[in-house]
């Protein structure tokens, strides 16, 4: 099979049939063998009824229905598990992503050898700059800096194309769908490209992803992903280093406080005790915190060495 199209959706009843018709036209014109996997993420409207009807009429249409709303990442994960095409393309169900982009995305993966191609909505149709435009630009700039993928300008674009090996060797969980390029890079799929794509205004309903909370969660997820990918198998490298540094600074502070009090006692100052100054307690606290951080790193290392994932590596070929 040439292409699997994975479409996560939530309450997009009005758009599903039109989107399928559009995808079918593009696929037939280019003579692709394909499947369309709609993942119904706990919709409360008639989305599932539309998917079932399309599945009965068109053998290339498949559906997955969640009992409740889990989010976009779980929907993509289940869609990826079922996908069988050599190239897997994801898009949103709101008709803002254009299926006319599919042939070129497919060519970039199959002919140009990209592992992943992300869409770049240069003419993004969006509203209030304070709630969407500015936060989106800041988010993408931060994601580029942390991930090291400098050539991507729109990490959160739903229109992406993947080599099948990519989606079968990464795990999308939580709200990590924003960082699939970063997950792919960490799994060893380093050839990541970008394609400017057409973006349309929403035709039905309202956006399901509004507000600043998604950007706050996005930053937290990015920090979590960076930390686990960098120190997940070697926690001692971060906790041990910081703990040793804090302990050393505290120890130096204690020595300085003690030396100062000895000097004061030598010069006849009464009650020249190290406990007379708050700096002693601050230094002692630093030593305790440093020791705790070091022990946390040590325990983290022990847990990491006992993990079933400790020696799980991506292998691209065997002979």
C-alpha cells in the first residue's frame, strides 16, 4: 500500500464526508493505493455515524472510536498502530489542511528520501494575535532551539508525512504530538524536511484547541522531552553534577564562616561562635541539599539500570 492517511478528530461531523471525498479524488487522480483511518476521539456529535457509513460504502475507510476524549496524541498513536502504508500522512479533519498536498509530500518521502516532512502554514488563517499568532511564534522558536531542528517553522502543523519506519519506532503519548519531529530525531530519523502548505479557513464549527493553556502545556512537555531524551538513561550526570556543585559551595561557605569566626575569636571578640551567623545555616542547608541531589541521581541511575528499556536501541538493518 502506498499511503495511509490518519485523521484524528473530535466533533467534526460536518467535515468528514467532504474531507474523504477530497482525499479520494486526489488519490484516484494519482493512482495511489491507500487507506484512510479516522480516529474518533470521543466525539459527542454524529461523527462516528458518518465514519461507519463511509466505511460501509468505501473499503479504504477505517475507523477507531474512543469511549471518551483522550486527546490528539493517543488518537495518533492508535492510528499509527493500524497504518499499513509505506508513507503515513496525518491531517486534521476540519478541512483546513489540503489533501492536494499529499502527492508532493509522498514524493518528498519516497523520492527525496526524507524520514519526515512537516507542513509549514505560511498563510495561516488564525485570529487574535495575542492568543494565537504571537504565542505560536514564540513556541516554535523555543522548540527549534531546544530540539536542534532548525529548519522547521511550524512544529504544531497537523499536516505531516512520515516514512512507515518512523511511526512504527516512536511512541506518541500525553500531548507529545507537537514534538513528533523531535521524537523522530531522538529515534535516529534525522532527515527531516519542511514543505510550505496551503491553509484554509475553517468551514464548519469552531476550533477545539484554543487558549494559552495549550502553550503552557506545550512548554512543559518540551522540557520533559528534552530532559528524558538527554538524561533519561544517565540521571546521575545531571543530579550528581548539581548535587556535587551545591555541596562543594556549601562546604566552602562553612569553611569561610569558620575561618571568619576563628579570626574574630583571635581578635578578642566575645562569643565568636559559628552558629551566631545565619550564613552557617545557609551553608549547612546547601550541603544537605547537595547530598540529597547526589543521592537522587544515584537512585535514578539504579532505577535506570534496572529498567527494561535500558538497552532498547533503534536498529535500522541486520545482515
